[in-house]
């Protein structure tokens, strides 16, 4: 006797037996009544056995049908246990999750997803690594980091990017700035290119400048009254409210940029896969 290996057929058979009615089974399974009847007919033909006794009230199992039902029930319960095992493995996920991002970007984009992630996987150790973007990408490429939260400046080799939000940029300075100076970023960076375009258009090339490696230092220096810098609005909103910074050059339109997370698809760890689900 050729036993069919289609699990769906046995699931349909099981549902009909549980419901005792083909119409109710079709409603539970979200398939048409004729389709359910055809599955049962085909199954009986393949097994060469009558599985149900039909009546106006519905269907009842034959003795052979009852024996098959008992075995199918055991099998389905076993599959349910397998799902529980997988879920337990995910719930007991252990290891480390290494995320590269600055403190401000972490505060804006990481706090809520991380709270959700740790509620699901409390045994994971999370490490935040703060470096310049170029170094973070290098660490992500060689597997030292799982994710990098940063702005998108263009495609990175072997790295994937998922957008989280668009971010506006502003020029800011301390309201009491005495000596005009620009706080710029390293050559070749997205922000430095923005700055150079502004300086060229405004004819301000003779103003002295400081070059720094990242937003945090640029914002602190600007807050201390050492010059004008460009920064993402979300990073300076609190200092603007506190009166430590003010927006300047409002007539010069700066482009917005995408912020999101980068990951190395070929080296994606299990903790990283679960973290991505929480964004």
C-alpha cells in the first residue's frame, strides 16, 4: 500500500475528524467544502480504506479511520513539540551582540529596539562600540561587529543597509560665539563635503577651522563657543532648547540624509538576526 507523504492531507483528515463535519472543517481550514471532500476521497483511495461514515448530520470515523486518527494526532503533537523546542532555543539565545554607533545615534535609533530585544533575549550581552564611521565599517566587514547604526553616505562593499528614518541637518553655534571659526570634519566625509560646498557658495574660504572625527566632539566644541558646525538636528535639539546652541545660516538649505543600520549578510549572527526583527 502506497502511503501518501503529504502532511497537508493528514491535517485535513484530522480537522474533518475533529469537527465531525466537512463544512465546518472547510471553514476552519479556509478552503472550500468541495476541496476538503476531494482530499478525503483521494486519501481513502490512496490508503484503499474507508475512513468516514457519512450521514446527514456529518461524518464519523470508521474503526480504520479511528486508528489512523490516533496516529495522526500523535504525529501532529510531535510536530508541535518540535516547534516548542525551536522557540525555546530562540528564547534561551545566548552570546554577544556588538553594535557600532555613537551615543546620540544610539539614543535616537537603538533604545526602543534594544529594550524589545532584551525583553525577548535577556541572556544576550550587548556591547556598544564607538568609533569613526570608516573604522566601524571595517569592523563590520571582518565580523568584529554585528550591526552599525549610522547615516547612509553611499553603498559599502559587502554591506547591506536598511533605512530607519530621514534626518535633517543644521548649522549651529553657541549664541555667545565671539571669534568666527568653522568646526569641520575629516576630508572626504559626507559632512565635510557639505561644509566645503557651503563655504564655496558663501565665499567664506578665509575663515579658520578645526577638523574633528565625529559629531560628538564637534557639538561639544560648538557648545563651548569655539565655532560653527553642522550636525543632525536630533543630536542638537536638547542643547538648542537649553540655549547652549542656536541654528544659523537658515537661508542655506542642507540636504537630509538617511539613518539606518548596516550589516554583513554573510556574517550575520543569530543575536543579530533577532535584533533586526526588533527595529
